[in-house]
């Protein structure tokens, strides 16, 4: 085989392929970058919109309620605080334990607590009923309250009958915002990692592949049957065998080329642990109280000491905040027992 001279170029060594004079390097990307926050979500933090009668919350309460259940650790942390307060609460004739647990849950997920005072004909209080924070709105005069469940489904409460406790916010003084709001992205990341791994297993424990076929198909029906068989192998029954007969086919006639190797590149466990630590740090709950298994041999330390420190730094301030209800009502309705651990509790 003789070498070929192209336009006076130096002859290529024997046995090497000739580069095309029109060949050029190409680079392209798969998909476009997706922003984490858009303009609408950022503007939600600027102000409470006044629609003429009441102020709208600074964030969507519907979305906030759903986001509070996006992560196991976030929802479990809110329930942990509720149970600790309910354990020390002393029921009153005006406020039952069930009503108390409801307002504590509302204060935890939304940063707002609403209690309606029901009076008798003589003007004396006969009960305190919780109002779901998800549907409560504050009037333009900041003294009137509405319960809005939808379009044309609203109720205006009697003036002075609503007790409103809120978690202080630095941007506005109309509504409260939950303390765990900075950990919202961590909760959504934790949920996204779980959903990705679930879809990964439902997809047959692979992230996708290229079916490269070099053998000449006998007819178009053969390709359609192969496509149908590959699609039916996904889902709950994906652990199945696939038989294919190709006359005069070669060993490498059909190849599976994986697009990505999830086992090596997917840091599923690391994402779950990092997002979990962010949520527990925002909730300020020691990990040993949440049932987190330590990854090191040293562990997390004494459970009793962690519980005592948490009770002093977190539980007692929450109890002091709830005592504002007594100041509003003029009667000692909120009372707590000391938070004590059993003497034989294991450390």
C-alpha cells in the first residue's frame, strides 16, 4: 500500500489513518443549568401584601406546610419538640391537651400560634380553641383576624377573641416565620436524593444506557419487539432475563453502553448525612435524641447529659414563650411540670 500525498503535505506513515481536512473538534452539553431559586421565590421574602382587608403571609403557607414533611428529620424534629412540651404541660379546663398539641404543632411548622377565646353570655371565657395557622390571616388594622379556606370561604373573628403568638422575623412584624426556614433547602435536597434513589431502583438499578446494535436486523418488527421487551423489563418485575435470537449475529452485535455509573459517582449516603446534619443543627436537637446512629466508634456521648442541656437551652425558652398566653388571657392556663428524667434512665 502506497502513501498518498495531499496538497504537498508530508507523507503519512504506513498503516495510519488519514485525518480529514474538514474535521474539527466539537463540544456540546446535555441540558441547560437549572436555577435553585428564581425571582418569585426571592420576592416572597420582601413584604406582606395587603389585599385591602388582610395581609398575605410573606411565604406560601401551603408550600411551607408541604415542605415541613419533605424530610424525615425535619418532621421528626418538630414532633420531638411537640412531644416534649406536651409531656410537661398541665391540662386546664379551658385548654385541653389535644388543643395544646395542635397549637404547638402550628407554632413549630409555621411560626404562628392562634387561639380563639369562646365566651358565654356573661362575657366569661368558657374555652380556648385552636385555629389552624395555615388558614389564618391578619387584618389591615393588625387587630382583626380572618380564617380563609378558599375563595368566598372566609370567616371574620370577633375583635379581641384571637390570641396570636409568633416567632419574631427581621423583615416584617405581621406574621411569624418558622425557625427551621434556613434549613428548607437541606430538607428539599434530602427529599430529592431519596426520590432519585427510588427512581433508580424502579428503573432496574441503572441510570440509563445506550443499546448499540451493529448486527443487521432481519426486519423492522425485530427492532420493535426488542424495544418493547426492554421497556417491559422496568418496574417492580425488572429482575428478569431477556432472550434474543439473531441469525448470523456476532458476539458484539449488541452492546450496552452505560451513560453514567451511579454506584461510583452518586454520593447518596453523603448527601443524606449532610442534609440531615443541617436540619438537626437548625432544629438544635442533639442527634442521639433523634435516633441517629453514630458513624464513629466514640459515639455522641451521654444521652442523659444531652437531654438535660437541650431541656435548659431549648425547652425552657419555648415554655416561657407560651406563658404569654396567660398574660393575654389574664388567667394562668399554661402551666408546666419540670422536665425530669427517670432516675434509672440509661446514659
